[in-house]
C-alpha cells in the first residue's frame, strides 16, 4: 500500500485531460433547428422557384421545331432485304418526301434515332479497346470479344461489338426548290463530336498513309469498307478519327437514342435555317433493325439553351413547384391547427 | 453454493469426483499431474497467430465473410461485371483498420499480463530462499510471503511470524470486504516456523478437491509423517488477498494460475457485443434476402429479355459460346447482379462503426468533468465497442461498498453529557456547512494525532483542553473499548488495524482528541492520555455480537478502580442505563435523532464503575460460564448481562459512512431517466438498506417494500407471489397476457414483456433466499416480481450470485444492463452485464481491469450514461439510418437501370465511383455527423433525464427505422434515376450533340446522388461545427476534384482501359440540364423528409418531442429559468447496526494469540502489568506450568482453531456465536434447531437470518387485534436482564398506546421494542421491518395512522401472520 502511494506521488504529472474544445465536445457550432417558420417559408420559396423554372423550361422547349420521320416501315422493302445478311453487298435506297410547314430558324441539326437498340448492354459497352482507338497499339484487342480477331487471327481494327455495329445508313436531305429542281441541303459532318473525343481519345496510328498504318489488321466483319476508307471525300475524316465513327462509339445510355448525324451548313438558301417547303430524305438503307424489332428514324431539330424538345424537365419542375406550394399551405394549416396542442405540451 | 444453479451443480459434482494430489517440494511428482503454472493470460493473440486468428475472427463477421465470397465471385470473369478492385480496396482498408485496432488492444493486455506474471516472489528451494517470478511458481512449491504482499497463488498456510501460525489477510480483491481476516495454519506445520531446512524438507502430501470457484470452501487432507490432517478453507490463502499485520508467512502452493479461486471466479472473458451489433447482423441478413430477391427478379428479367430481344440482337452481340440458352444466361446474370448490388451491404459499415465508437470512447477519456482530481484519474473507456449501449441502459446493478459509499467511516459528531459537538457553528451561531474551505480543528497539541483526521468544531477541543471530566471519560472509553490493534513501526506513527472501519474511526477520533490508544497486550492497554502514558489492565472483553449489539471492556485503571466501558446500539444501551441518567438520556436521544436525520451511524457510550468485590464475584461466574460445556452461550450472555447494567450514560457518537459525493443526486437523476438501480452487495441487509435510503434508491414515499427471506422454495415463492399480488394483482391471474404468453411459448429464448405495477415499490432479498429464487422454476417468478420494483436490494450476495442475477435479467429481458462495482467480488457481475463499469477505488484493480469503462466516482455514471451514452447512441442511430439510406439510394439505381439495359448487369456508375463512394465521397460527412453531432447540449441532457428514454426502447434505430430507410432509399433512387433518364432523353447540349450517352448519364446520376446524400446529411446534422462544414462540403468539393482527376486526359491516356471516362466531366458539367436535374432531385428527395419531420411531432408527439420543444423554447427565450431539481431530504433513520460486520476480535485479544512476545517490552513499560497476570487466571484458565501448558495447548489449540476458523470465515456471525464450541449435546441440539431448514448454510456465506415470524413479540399482534402480551411497561430503573422469557419495554415506549407520537419517539419505540430480549432468540438486524411490533386493535388502520412505513408494512406483515 505504502509502496503504491509512493508510486502515485511520484507520478506527479496530472492526467487531467486537455481543455480543448474538441476534446470537451464544446466546439463552437451552429445549431440547426427546423422551426415552423423556417420550414414553411422554405417550402414556399422552393415552390415558387420550381414553378418559375418549370414555366421557363416549358416555354423554351415549346419554341423548338422538330421533325422526326421513322423510316423503317416506309423503306419496308429495304428493311426486308437487310434481314438477310447475305445481301450485304446489295445497295438499297429509299426516298422519303416530307413538307416543312414552318421555317426552322437558326442552326438545324440532323439526327438518326434508333429504337430498341441496346447500346448499353454490359458486354456490348465493354467490347471495345480504348488503347487501340488511341492508335498506339492496333493489336491491343483486349476486351473486344467477340469481335477481337477475325477467323484467321488477325486483329480487327477497330475491334469490338460497338465498332462492328456502326450505323451505316447514308442520309441525304434534299430541298425541292420547286417541283423539278431539288438541291441537296448543305450539311456539315464536322463538329458533331466532343472535342475531347476527336482530339484526345481517338487517334489514328501515326503514319502518312492510313492504309499502311492499318496493315496487319482487318476490318470488322459487318463493315463493307475498311476503317481508313470511311470518307472518300475528306481524307482527314478517316480511320479512327471519322466523326460518324466517333459519334457511334460514344455508347448511348438507353435503348432508344438519337445521335447527331449532320448539321446544317448555313449557306445559300439556308442562312436563316431550313426554309419551309418540300424536302426529301434520300436514304441508303444499310443498317438492319427489323431483325431485333427496332426502328430507325431521322430527326431534324433546332435548339435552345435548355437542350432539345424535351418537355419533361419543365413539367417536372412545374409539378414539383405546385405540389410543394400545396404542401406548404396544408402544412401551415396543420401547424396552426395543432399549435395550441403543442403549446399545451410545452407548458406542461 | 451447490444450490445456486443446477447446471453449475452438475458440473461441480462432476468435478468433485476428481481429486488433486500434490506433494510439497516435489516438482517431479507434481509435474506428472500436469498442473498449469502460475501464468495468467488474458491476451488473445501472439505474434505468430495474430494474422490468421485475427483474420479468422474478422471473417466471422457476416459482412466481411460476405465480401470475401464476393471477391471470389468477382474473380470469375464470366459473371463479374465489376473490376476486382471495387471490392478488394475497401475490404483491405476495412480489414487493416480493424486489425491494427485489435493489435493495439492486445498489446495492452500483454503488458498487463507481463506485469503481473513478472512480479517477484520468494520461493524456498533446497533450504534456501530464491527470488522467482510469479509465473514460475508451480504446484507444490513453498513460497514466502511478506507483509503487504499480494498472495501469489492459492497457498496452504504452513507457518507465519505470528504465534499459532496466525496470518492476517485482507480479502478486498476477492470479496470486497476490507476488514481483516485471520487464517491459521495447522499446528504441525506452524511448528516449521521459518526454519528453511525444515521447510524444504517438508514433504507433506496433500489430497484436495480440484479447482473450483467457491471462495469459502476447501477440503483436503494433508498427510505428513504418516498422519492425516484435515484441511479447510481457513488454512488457505487465496490469490488476490493481501497479507497484513504479519511479517512473513510460508505457504504451500495448491492451485496456480488459471486454477486459482480468483481466476476461477473471474469467469470467461467473453467478447461483448452490443444490441446494435446483433441488430446489424439481423439487418445484414435481411439485406441478403432482399438482395437475393432482387437478383432473382433481375435474373428472370434477363432470361425473358434474352429470349425476346437478346436472341435477335445477336447480329450485333452474339452470345458467349458457353451460353446455350437464355436460362444459362439468366443464371449467370443472377450472380452478376449479386456482385453489382453488393453495396447494399455497406462494406465500410463495420469499420465506420468502429471508428465512431473509438471516437466516442476518446471523448469519455478526454472528459474533464469525469476526471477525479484527488486520485488523478480520468475516466477510461477500456473497450471501444459498447458506446451506444451506454445510451440504452435500463438496469444498473451496483455494488455498495466502495461504489455507493467511500468505505470510509468518519467520526463526525458526538454528544457528550448532553452537549452536542461537531456541528460547526460560526460566530453568529449559524450552522456552518462543511466544505473544503472550512477551517479544520488544530490538533497540533497532540503529537500522536492522525494528520488525516479532520474535525470542524473547536468547542470539543477546547473542552478537551479545559479538562472537562465527561469529555475525557468519553474519549477514554473510546480509546479502551474496542478490539483495534495498533502497529507502531516508526515511533509516533500509529497505524490501526481495525476489524471494521467504524471502530477504526472511533479509536482514531479518540486518538486525535488526546486519548491515544498506543498498544495492547492480552492483559493491558496502553493509552497516552493528553500526553501522559497510562496502562490499563484489561480484565475482560465482553465481546460484540450481532445479538448483543454492544461490547464492553472491564479494565482496572492505574488508580486501581475497576471500570466497565460499554458502547453499543442506543436501542439496547438505553435499557441498561442507570435510572439516574434518565434526563441525560432524553437529551442524548434527541441528539441521536438529529444524527440519524443526517444518516449517521450512531453508537451510545456508557460506563460503570464496579466495586472490586462485585467484580471478583462476577469474574468467578464468568470463568465458570466460560468453562461450561452446556449452554455456554446462554450462560455467557447471562453473565454479561449481570455486568452490563446500571450503566452511566456518557454520550453518543455519530459516524458517517461516507457516501461518495453526489450519489443520491446521481441516483435521483438516473431514476428520472427510468433507469432502475439495484444494489447487489455482500454486505448485511441492514447496512445495505440504510445506504439504499441514504442514496435515494428507496424513498420514503414508496408504496411498499417487500422483504424476501424465505428459507425454502415454497416460502420464497409465496413471498414473491404476495409481492406481485400487491403490485399488480392481475398478474397472478391465468388471463394475464404474460401468463398466457408463458404458457403458450415455453421454448427459449423468450422475452418477458415489461409489466407496470400500480405504484412505487422496493424489494429486499438476501442471497440465501435468492439461491432458491434463482432455481429454474422460480426464476421467472422472481424476475417478474423484481422487475416491477423500482429499487431492489440484494444483500449477502456471493460474487457468483451477482453474476447470476445479471444473467437472469439478460436472459429474459430485452434490456441493457450495466454493472458497476469496485472490488474483485464484482468482477463476475461486471463481466456478465452488457456493460461493466469499474470504479477505480481503493479495493484493488481487479474490477477496473475487467471492466469496460472505468470511472473513479459513482456520480460520473450519470455523465457517462446521460451525456456520453446518449450522444453515442443518438449518433450511432443517426449514422446507421443515414448509412443504410445512402447505400440503398446508391445501389438500387442499378436495379432501375436493369430494366433499360436488358438486365445485362450493366452498372449505372463508373467503377471508380463504386469503389470510392463509401470509402471516400460519403465517409467523412457521416463521420463528422457521428463524432460531433449533439441534438441537445450536455446541460440539457442532464437537466432532462427523460431524454434518455428513446435509447432504452431503442426508438431511433430499430427494424422499423430500417424499413423507413429502405423506403426512403427506394424513393430516392427512383427519383435519382428517372429524373435524369427522362431529362436526357431527346435532349442535347448547346452544340446540338446528344447528351444521352452512357458516360454522361453516369456522371449526371452519380453527381445528383452525391448532392442528394450530402444535403440529406446536412439536414441530419444539428450541430454544425467548423469541422462538419469542412467535412460535408469539403467531401462534395473533393468529389469534383477527384472527378476531374479520374476523367483527366493524362490518367485516361496512361490507362485507357481502366479510366474510360475521358473528358466526360468537362463536357457534361457545363450542361444546364445537369444542374437542373440536381436541383430537382435534391428538392424531390429532401422536401418530403423535411415535411415528415415537421409533421411527425405534430401528429404523433412523443415525450421527447415535448421536451425538445421546451428546450428550443428556452434556448430562444433564455429568460425562462430552468427549475433546479432539488433533492428531497430524507427522513431520519436511526441506524441500529453497531460497529462491526463480524464478531469482534475480543476472544482473540484476550487469548493472547495475537500478541507477539511483547510482554518483555511491556514489562519494561509497566512492570506491574506482567505481575498481574495470575490475577486473571480466574478469568481465563491459563495453566502456567510448562508441562501442563503444553498438554493443554493441544486441546485448546484445536478448540481455538475451530473457533477461529468459524470466526474468520465469511459464514454468518450469529451461527458462530451460537454454534456449540464444544461437543456438548445441548449446544448441538440448539445448533441443530437453529440451522433447521437452512439448507444453504453450509454452502452460502450468508447469515441465515430467521425472519419467518414477526420478530418483535414484545409489541406483536395478531390480525385479530388482541395483544399477545400485557402492555405494562416496566419501570426503567430495572433494566431487565436479558432473560429470555420476560419481554421488556421501557416506559417511554408508547408502543401502540398513544397515537400522538413524535417521530423520534416512534423510532425509539421501534428500536426498543425489537431490541427486546426476544431478539436473542429471533435475531434480526433490520429495524425497518419491525414496524410490526406495534400492537393495535386494527392493524392495518392503526398502522396506517401510526407507522410511517405505512402500506409497505402491511404488505409484508399481514399476509405473513395471516
């Protein structure tokens, strides 16, 4: 006992814990309390805000002009032809006339839209080789199965299911000035990809001649042309840097999606946009969709700040705002009604 | 003890068959039996087995095992849609954090073990003494123990420095009792003394029982030189005891290490899991099922899709070769989704929980308000796994001594000759409140004063200095009339070894005031009276017993006067007083009432001068009585009675059994928090009950207090049922829901629901009855009865019983129990309870070392529970709710996406987001929430203990709350998935490029998700510290930083196949749609939650909400002062128990055994003393002749050892007093009578108190209302001798005749009446239940009017007599 006492007296340093705010749980702090006024005014404000945003969004979405033409059925015979894979070398074209009643002001964009095409399947999305698309190692076909190598073992470039299934219809928009003269609407095929895709993510192998660069690889099985012959008019638009290819390679999140195909080159008659009048789509029908019961359509659309013609966001905001407002009114009523009860409890 | 439980009994029986053999000094022989060595191991791992063992333990956790399985699943390429690192990285982090924590914990345990194992001890080896470590001690070794040393192992006492092989020990570590106990070796070994040659040649063989946990039982046979000697537990020094007052002793090691009774009593150290852990395991299972269900649905969906769509889509994506049909594909998809949806079970859940608990434990360690400066000890959270359970405690099991009380007795006040001393008055005559600053009385005039003693009333010292005759006589009597032994190692520094702290306090007081008891021999007492040494001749000690409740000494003063000094319970003494001091008695009685009012323990002091002739005559009678074989006890008490009469009152003392600071306040607050407090103590019932009142466990206005003291199954059952009948009569009916429940659902485990009694009740049960009540068929009765009571006192408990009570509660009640204690006797209870709290007190470290939390004062418990516990619980609940919510919202998104991605196990998010979501993006905010959040601050928590309530019912996180989280998660994921989905559909950016690509969608969804969960946690956080801000908003900012890093050109170009999201951040984050989506998602996800939280208290107000409202009101309008809870003053209770737990040392002192050969020294001091020896021959036959002496010594030696054995044992003192000391037939018969029906007597160290009938027949009554005894009060001048048949009541005991009683009178009445001589036959130490002593015509009415104990009195009394 005495020995113990001695020991404790030797341990003279105090074990008193530090008096810091953290250790004593006394950190200065703001206390968040849900007061009635706070909650109700918050609800009101949110309601107002949502309603406002919603209405603005709806109005802006309404200002958009959009035309969508589904052409799977219209080009029924072509669709039938494509159902048989052996007919791959037979060309099939299809013309779809339509009338534009109002001028489409400003920039006009042409999209192709696929219904029921699952670009988001796990194995589909995986089936690509980013390192190959960078152009550094064409033979890297790592995750491209089942389209990584041809039967004789040569690596496919570009490999993978995504590349193999590229959308290969050609859509040309013609403007019928009058019943006899129709001119092709000038379209730009550039500037339809993300800058990062075109200039960072996709690169051709370094070589002056693309065909030499891609030597030792083979084209994907469904492709008619090699990757370096995609655009005969513009040699820069070939190989992995082909804009259509890049657009296709950015897989869509949902089975129904549209992808930017061309944008209006605002020259000649079209400086203001697409004037009202008769038009026709001349489609070279290559891409088979009927086999999986899909559909294709072509879309012409103008643009506002809030994106496309999608009303959803505007409606959602409006509804949310309205409901919030309603809720805040009813909450206020309940609060006022039950307040006395509450006060009674407090005084208890 | 074998009665205690059935299973235990069975095991014990099995064990008892086994016998332990050993031989002293023969390691070879003993090693053949394979006994363990004396190493104690509490650590779990070693360096080598740490990794496998720890991993094994960790993978026993459901979640960890699950992730291991997942990892293996992910290695199968056919089904794994996720990269391996999504699981491996989090799992590694989780495992290593836990492993590091476990390692640190175990290192600490190793250090503790090493410290104990490496203590050194002296071993006798081949005639020499060798120093060795504790751990090297083997069975059969002979070790030497010195004064104040802890005993190394369980050893058989061989010899000691004291005569007759006596050894004094303190068993505080074992049973919590701080008084000294004596052990005595058998004579044949005590002759070995410290002769090393003999000791090492000692080759006695011991045959004894195998190790068990019975502290008070040991049987064995020592065979030495062909003779057998029986051994019992009085010869055994147990590990954990401390040698006191004995210079050295030798012992033979019998049990070592894990076999020692101490370790056997420790129970297994089990890993404690909280209720929350169990709940989590259940919930994880639920999640598995939910997960399986989802996977099943998705797999079926996949099968259908493949059949309808996928099959035709094969031009673009042909099936794998191994997929022959859509069914195969579906099966594979099942597992793929199993992997994808794995985040439903949050991998970081457990590690986050650990971190939170660790943090909250640190707060406990850091709390300055739980730091006890006098001992320099902060509170200590020894385990870091139980924090939230501190916020759920429903039952507190508390030890008494050292936990509620300080176990310090302080001489506080006294009344001498009608003058009260000790209530310090200031100059104006106002009472001074004693505090730290109060000036202490200066004792410098007395060189021998104890510096630690403090007294605050100078008048007493002045009286002392003036030489007031009565004051001197008073202190002289205190310095003479006791059995304390003194030790004076250094001249002038006295150390008293008292058998009970009360007595020590009295003698110390006398010492300080100038009557220093300096030393004693068997025949003399040396007292320094105001500096003048005087030697009194000790003629006789009329020892204390629980029946007599008084002790006296007869001394011959240096002036050759024969004086008797007596101290004892006032109730007894006042009957023995001389009529001449009647007026003084009145005054003193009033003082005693004052003392009792303050809860002080009181004693009366009286003296008597005896003329020499009378003494001589008495002395003769006394020695005759001593020698008589028949009815010796009776004769002795008759003789004592002759002497102890016509006493002159000197005064009274008041000793404070100091409660720890703030105990009553703490208990009041805990009671308000609906925490039930039970006192489980090994102490006497009386003491326990008194303390229970003093610290508010029992309150005066309770509706009833039941006393369970049945001696067999049937009576205990009856008592329990009667109690229940009183509290809730319908609970005895067959139709009671609990009864029907119990009848229909007999299988384990079942829970007994809470039952509400019709009032406030208390219950007292002693360990003896408890042994029956704990048996199988009664335990439910016990539990139901006991749980309805507000306060429960269990006294005379063994350590094991304490644990059993706790276990019982754990088994049948879905509640959290907390055990708090300070001694080794509380260890089992501390280990058994959900939470064990150790008081770092004076009684050793055992309790602390086995506890989960160590605090140094009982009052810190309120802070531990109401502040830390509550916060921990609230934080944990908030954490869990949020954690599950965020993971559901996160994971279920995959489910929705499956319907749009052909059920192809495509994830919504980038794999890196999946990897980091739990670990990086959302971990810090939730940590800050669960480390810093405070719904109300500590002041309010303590001000409104009611706020503790939700924890006890686990309202904040239970299965219902979990389902709410799930629903919220489903809703949020729905919003978070479909809003972006519908928005990006048919939408484009400002350049006309579509934004509906997969990667943009991922980014939008994950950003929206993160914003929603961050806002959600911001809403949950009520206490916004700077750290909260940094963590919450910082995490969100950090997410964007990481985003740009992960999607940066450099990283993506370096690992193009790992980081595929090149440029997504740049292109998507500037979309107005994205920000609109985020705002809308946040609004849609959060507003309903706010609305719910706003409306819920309006529609369904809970108690807590009301209090919260009050608090908010007060914080907003600080003018409203919170009312202070005031402690009600308790009514005075005269503490009738006297000064000792045990029978006194008297016999031992007068026998001279304890006296070392000090006669020579004394002779020098006082030559007369030695010469007066023969005078006492008449008193105690002590043959002088050496030959005769030797012969007699043998017989007397055995006789004494028997006596001593009983005396030192923990068995009931009354038995000892009355047990036959010789083999006399009469005595035996009586003993049989007394023990009849006391089945547990041999096993239970409790005092079998006989309480079957109303014990005070002097005033007792039958329900019919006729007095059973003539009420004629005998005149006080004739203090009746304690003749058994004549009942006595003093004149001022109006016993039922006068209804107008003052409280004081009432008390006196009670005490006097039950102190009647009948008590000798039916002893009871409980004054409160003696209310039954009133004679009344209509008991219930009159008692109601008369008896302040009111209803509860009836509750015990009426049914019993009826």
